[in-house]
C-alpha cells in the first residue's frame, strides 16, 4: 500500500493545519482539501507535490493568509485558484460563470457511453463555462459540438476553455423560438445543465453569493427552462436521437412528465448522480413528427 506523503516543513504544515481548523469552524466540509489546494496554488505547484517543496518564505505565507481569509468568507475555492475540474477537463472559472459540479459528471458519463455516429452533431444547451461541450469534444473529436448560452460573461470563459477545440459557441437564449432551426431533425445528442433550482431555495454561501442567479434559478417550480428545453430537443433531434437534462433533486418526476408530455420521446428515464440522488433525465427521440 502506498503511503501518503506528509508535509515535512513544520511552518507549512502548521499553516495548513491552522487553515483546516479555520475552514472547519466556518462550516466548510472539505476543509483539509481546500487548505492544501490553496497552499499548492500559492506555491505554484500541485497539491500532491507539497511534500517536495523547498521551505517557502514570507511571500508565500502572506499570500496564503489572504487566500485563507477569502475562503473563510466563503469565496469559492474555484474562484480563488481560477479553475475547476470536470471529467477529463480542467476549466477556467471565476465571477460571473457557474462553477461546474461533480454531480453533472454522471450525465457526462452517460452521454459518453452512448453509441453515436463518428460525425455526430451534439448540442450543449446552457453551456456556461463550456464544461459539457469541452469534455465531449475532447472525447469525440469527430463530432460537431455546438454550445449555446445567453450570458456574454459565461461565453468569455467558454471561449477560453474551448479555444483548442472545434466547439462552436453561440450566444442565444435556449428558450427562443426557432433556435438552431437549420438543425431541425439532424441532431444526434442534446445535453443540458440548465437553471433548475426552484426560486427561494436555501443555498450554500458559495452558490448564493457567487454563482450567477441567472444560471441557478428556474422559476417557482424549477421548470421554467427545462420545459422549453424539452420542446427544443424534440424539434432538433433526429429519430433515435438522445436527450439528457439535469434537474433539481426535487423535480425528477416533474422533469420526466415534462419530457413525456412533448409526445416526442420514448424510454424516458430518471437517473441518479454519483451520490445516488435523482439528478438527470434521459430520453430517446421517437419517430413521431
């Protein structure tokens, strides 16, 4: 069994221990992880290499104190280090764009396990930072991937994240009539992580104070964007095309019913995230006009 390296520099170890305690007192569940991630960021290295660092100096500790204070006030870790992992990708994120969550990786995993044509046409609606679009473009290099969002701020991050790919970024409202009409009946897969939290829901400070509300809330019942998305998928997908949409863990049944009510889908299935909570619905486009 491999042993985890311990950090041998006592001043650095003490600083990380202290930050861990501060974060735990602030109600941050991932206290130790965050303390080490911020130390690695301040040192310009990776968390797994902290044990190999030369003893850091006062400049490092001054910077680390600033980062710890910001995280203690519940500024998201991802904003402080500037990136967030998602599937096979590392995304640039920051103020003004939704930080991708591990929960969405379950939908990504489902999408990547489907049998798609080599030159598949894929639409990522409500792309935000470009997380789903980027991950699928990396894994499916022959696909045409279109990513849609109506936030110019979010799309600036998506442009940066997708710069080395052929992802096509489109600034548009996914609820607008006629969106992508030139692709009607030609899309093989449509995925979406839309705004779906019911208005008034209680959220962690990292989310409530830092993620853009426009990317979070989906109306009183959380369905105000999911409902038009189901109609959009019904129009864009070819017979046999696939649809996957993330939803709040309280609206699984409503999402299933909404997709069924279009009359355009079969095999409508509610699926869990990695923690076992109902998280996304998948469906297959039928051959009804």
